[in-house]
C-alpha cells in the first residue's frame, strides 16, 4: 500500500490530468478525467522518465482507458 509518496509532476490537457508520484515502492501515475481518479498505475519497475511518458501519453490521449463508460 502506498502510504508515503511525493508528487513529482503534473500534466493536464482539457479534461485529462495525470500526476507522477514516487513512493518507497517506486513510481506510479494517477490518471484523472474531469477531476475524477480513473486509474492508479504502478510503474515500480520503471524509471521516472517512463512514468513521465505514461503521464504525458494519457493527457495526449495516446493511452485510453475504459473510464467507466
């Protein structure tokens, strides 16, 4: 469980927003649509750059999610 984490980066385009965090386990990204958290993706085995790319790809709609539709 992620108990202590630090927010490192935020990306936003329109209704989509993503945040990159570092925890003791590694990096993870939260994806938001319209202010609602739709996914928290653990990228613990990857670098900060990888997490940043995932965050940016989400706001650029390269990564698409079900988003409860």
